[in-house]
C-alpha cells in the first residue's frame, strides 16, 4: 500500500469517527484532492534583471532555499502591506 493510500485510509477512518461523534449519519467518506495555485510577486526592478522572466514569462532558474527555512519565512509570517494591496487589487 502506498503512502497516499495509507493516509487516505486514516483520513477516512478519522472523518467517519468524527461524523459518528457528531451524530451525523453517513455510509462512506469520500476524499477529494485539489491542486494549489502558487504565484510569486516580483518587484519590477528584479523582473527587468531576469531574462528568463521577461522572455518566457516564468522562472526557469532559481536557487534552493536555506536549509530548514523553506516555509517559515512565508507560510507563517505576516503578509507585507504592499503584497496585501496587490492581492486586494487582483
């Protein structure tokens, strides 16, 4: 059994137990998997310096994040005010 299938079985069992505890009748639990859309905001000055972004419209090269720092600087940090403004505008 693959890791995904094991995880799916555990999630279904846990969801079923929760529904039973809440008194919600059910026959089966179905899980749905969705894709996450990801985007990056690049300052114009940095964009103009990146030929890959200008010519292709997307990043073709980059660098790996600092060890153990891959998510902490953006997943848990406060969104900068300028980025919040951009998101509201979009």
